[in-house]
């Protein structure tokens, strides 16, 4: 009998499971990877085999062409789809169950079970409602490995309806201009569009070219985004009074010169802090995040009520302190390669 | 307060100067007195409430949040007021009790009535009446200095635009009036007579100089003077009272009481405040180093001993008003002639005149400037002979031609996160020189700190360097692995007991980042010490 939890090893490049010889969200190419969701810092290309939800696999296929054939006409990458709620048996007697994480389309927490011990790796998650993906499910476990991107008590994401109203009010006040919304191309952009539709905005929404394929992929998975148009196909005048969505990197790029006097907005949890918005030259900060805020993080730790909490990327110091103040066992994992700057 | 908070938020997120002017002007037109006057004061010079300081806010927060969580949050945000506005527990109002945010003037009254002790109970009551934006505006207003990208000049320009008056006229009256400026609004907004400031010893904005850089001027059009290394002051006598103002318009009369009975007639004079000595320009120069003057700055009272050991005097540059006559529209040559004629009516114990530096031509002048370091003088001033005295910086009239900076190679030791625009970036650097031979095991000693001289792109690279090469963390400070060399530029270096190295640099800034240079090739402390001219 080996020591408790010796079958799970946090390493700098991801979480390693020795009996199954596979990794969770490794930040470099490995033989076999379990992937929580499609964001580039969790889903890298080049693995030999990837176990993920069908939606995440589709996203990875789109981003890394993981389904491409090599010169011999074979597909070297092996994609193993797992539906939400489904359990897959790995080698070495390790079971993996994929549970909704509420972060983006296809995002999952992975419950790992071995020798009667249960470990959950959340990847990224939130507890708010999101029309583009099923909600986070609280699942009991022994070790809860949580993210901490917004792990500071000052982060409280306001209700998304308030932020949509802010956006639509500004749009209505400037019928000759457009509002250019910087939003992460996978997840945030589609959620903002879906929320705009839910708020009753029926006008065509214009897209930066880099967003098109991901939006189409969402639509193929049943997320209704309404009428979408490509900026490249329309004139300045067409876009007056319209919402344009682009990746954050394009906000202050020359690309935006083709737009009618854009009001620069950005949808991100960081927008809660004024100076962060100023650094980005954002005129209309929209506090919208696909990550749990402080209240959600601490509530989740309480509800899951694991024996031990492992805290990964983000502001782990503060969440660690909170656990200490609330007599919960916790440790910080120093994983490299996770990047939170765009959310 | 809601409208003021909305204005502050809009200004924070606006880049365009014209848009900022429009926002402020619109607020000033739409808001009643005295709210708009207080708001104008907050945006321009800032209001001062002695009972509320950053430490007051920190202490309030200590009772409401775990201190570790507070400091982690404060460190991330980079601004105490904003952090507190976000972390303040929002008071839940009963449904029959609508929120009652205070007006700006009510806020000001309540803040003025507070003392250190009562602030502990009164400030929370105010915070409870506001939402996060309102709390931010309140805390910024209360602690002075909004730091939201609006200069005093911009606020005054917006005032002038709002009511279609001249901004120069606004500047002229400004310093004779106090917030909430009822006379100013009565004049500009209601068309009443302009405020009467003739019998008040008010500050008049300084004329400033541009750096000369590559410009070459013809000495038949320009006169040259030494740029003395003291502090620029304005001496104003009106209505039997004399005041001394600093460059920013602060009244520093109490710090230099020996000057207050020395001006025998009404006038506004511009000059350099210096302490007697022989460092600057030798016996003939007659002035001590800036370091000697520094001992006297920032004091509210001055001891007899200090008056005797470091007597101050003013080396006059210019005359703006003399006995009711406004000389500012006159050419410099005429003002200079008047100033020279005035000298015999002024006691030479406390006044002299900044002499003209004679040179055959520009090359000759350049050679004279080369020698200014040994004379411990900052450099030269070039003044166009036909220039009127105009507030602010106008191209082509006055130039400052500082001597070239000194350079030394230092090693980055510690970095701290900046605040404001640079919050989250490691932008404040402490650097050191070798205390002996680095190859024989000598250590680095910190010699200075700088947070300017690099571009935004370089800042990003430096930030990355700090994050990747951290060996230790002390709260907001990171110690690096001492692998990066900075070429540091500075104006002068002085003995100082405050630093371990015994040296203090004047105006150090990063001149070049030497990504290529191995740290053991950086300079030693003794090389820096050899540059001291005290």
C-alpha cells in the first residue's frame, strides 16, 4: 500500500498521474493529456493522445489542427472524447470523470479516483450562469485543486445584466460611433454576444476576422449568437451605432482604424481596477469574467468541503490566507505557463 | 456626490484632452454653487483635510478586513483609496430607506469638521452612504491629489472654456482666491466684476524654460545667465505683507522668515533662493550647494541656529510688477534694466542680481558651460531679449541649457511596483555599486533609486526581467539576482548620512539599460564618491 495521494504529483508543467502515466493540463507536449478546457494555457498542441469533452476536442482541432494527417496519411493524434458525467478508466486503476465547470464551452472539472481517494482538478471555473455552457457542479472530493485567478477579496464581478446595460446605454448615446468590445476569442466573446441577445439586442454584431471560426463552432454546438457579420465585408457607415467584437490584442491596433470612431470597451474581470482599464486605454470597462470571483472561490471551497485544497495559478497568496483564517488545509502549487492576463 | 463621482470615473477612462475639457466644462456649467467650486478645487490644486490621510484609511480597513488580505489587495491595485473603495463592506439599505449620498459641499463640510479621532467614526458613516464609485471619489477628494490625469492647468482651462473667459485671466486671479472660489464663478458665470487682487500678495504663475537640446541661438537675440542650483522663488509684497512662493505656488514664507522684512516697496520679483557659501561659482558665486539649502526646506519653523548657519538670500532674475506697474508685457531688456536700477534700493544682505554671462558667440558660450560642473552650477539659461514675461512655457523665449549629466554604471538590486498608471508593473528600481572588487567578493551597496528614463516598451521588458529573476520578496519589493546593469544619469552626487553608501544622487534616472554588460563590470562606490563636489 503506497502513501495516500502518492498517485498524484503536482509538477511545474502540470499535474502528473504516475500509475496512468498521463498529465492534466500540461503546459508542454506529452504522450497522454487530460485537458479541462480549450484555452491555450491549459490545452497545448502536440500531445500524442488527448482526453477531453467533445467540445474541447473540437476547439483543439480548430486551433491546433490536431486531426491533421501526416505524410503517411495517418492521424498521429488520438482524440478520446468523454461526455459530461461519463467516467473513463485509465491505466493503473485510475478513473477520470468529466464534470461541468461553467467556464467556457466544453469546460470540465476532472474528478480523478484511485484506491478510494478522490481528487478534483477544476481547471478554470465560475459559478455564474452562462448561456454558452452548463453550470459548475459541486462534487465531493478529498483534494480540491482550484484556480485562483481572481483570488483577491476586491474582486466581485457585478451582475452581467448591469454590464450589458452599461454597454447598450453607451451605444445608444453615440449613434454615429461604434462600441468596440475587446473580448477573449474563446468563451468571453461568445458569452458577451449571447448575453447581448438575451438583453434584447437584435442588431447584427460585427466580428474581427480572428473570431469568426470560434463563433461558428459555438453555433454548431447549439449556442445561438444571432446575426454575425465580418468587419472586413462592410463599410465604416454600416457599422455606425453597432457593436464590434475583437480580441483584446486588436483593441489599440491599426486594424481598428477601419471602424467609425470606436468607443473602446473591454470585457474582463480585471476591469474592476481602474488603473488596469487605463493601462489598456479602455474607455468603457465591462467587468465580465469567466472565472470565479472572490466570493465564488471561497463559497466553492466551503461547499466542496475537501480535506485539502490545492491552489493553482493566480493570486494564490490571498486564497491561501483565507483558508488559513478559516481552518482549511491548503497549499499553493507553483505551476508554470498559466497565463491570466487576458481574462 | 453622484455627479462628481461620475465625472471622476469618466475622466479616469478618457484619453482625449478635448474630451476631458468637455466633461469638466459640462459639469461646471450644470452644477450649482458651491459644489462646483469644491469640485474645481479638488481637480486643480487639491483640497487638504488634515484629519484624513492614507494612514487613516488603512487603519479603518484594518478593523474590517484581515491585514494580510488588505496588503495583498493594496499591492495589487497600487492605490490605497481605490483599494478601500472596492473592499469597503457595502451597507445594505432597508427598502424604505433610499440611499442618501451627500452633496460635494456637505462632504467637504463633514470632512473639514473631522479631527484625527472623530474621523475614525465619522468617515465610515460617509462611506456607508456611497457606492464604490462614490467611495473612490470621496477618498480621493479627502486625501487630496486625485491623480486621474487632470493637471491643475487643464482644470483651469476647462473652467475658462465653460464660461468663455481667458485662461490667463483665470490664472491671474486664481492665487488670490480660495475654494470654493465664489468670486471667480460670479465673474465668469454671472458676469460680475473681476476679483480685486491688487492689494493681495498673490502668486503670479512663473515663466518657464524649454530645454535647449539641439537648438543653436544667436547671442545677439539672447542673453545668457547662470542657472543657479537653488529653488526658484517669487517674492511678493502687497498691502504691507511680503510672501515667498515656491515654483508650484506654495507659500513658503514661514520657512524663510529672514526675507519677509527685506522688500521695502510693493513688487513681484522672480529669483533663485540660495544659501550663502562658496560652492557654486567659488567666492565670487557666493552660494552654497543645493545640499546645504535642502537642510532648510520643508520646515514650518526655523531655529536661530539654522538662520545663522545657513542664511538664505535671493538672487534676482526678473521683475514682474514694481510699485503698481505691470512690467510683464515689456521686453526682457527693459525688465532687466528696471531690475538693475532696483538693486540699490534692496539690502545686499539678502539680495543680489543674477549676473549676465558674457560670451563672444555661441561656441564661446558652450565652452563656458563646459566649466559649469566644476563651479557646481546647473548650467545656463538663455533668454530672448525681446521676450515678455508669460506664464508657463513658450517655445522660443527661454531655454535652459543644463550641463551634461554624470553617468555611472549600476546594478539593479531591488524593484518595487509602481502606482497609478504603472500599478502592477515593477517600475521603481534600487540600484547599487560595488563596495570594492566584485571579483574579490565585494558586495553591492545601494546608491540610488530611479523610476524614469525608460520607454513603456522597456518598462515591460524590465518588469519581465524582475519577475523572472526574483530571488526574494519583501511585501511589494522584489530582490533580483543582480544580473542587470543600468547606466544611470544624474545631475550631481552628495554626501548623505541617510544611505548606507554615504552618498545621495540628485535626480537619478535610467539613461540606458545595459542588457549586454556583465554586472561585475559596473562601477564601484569610490568612483561615484570621487564625483562629490560639496
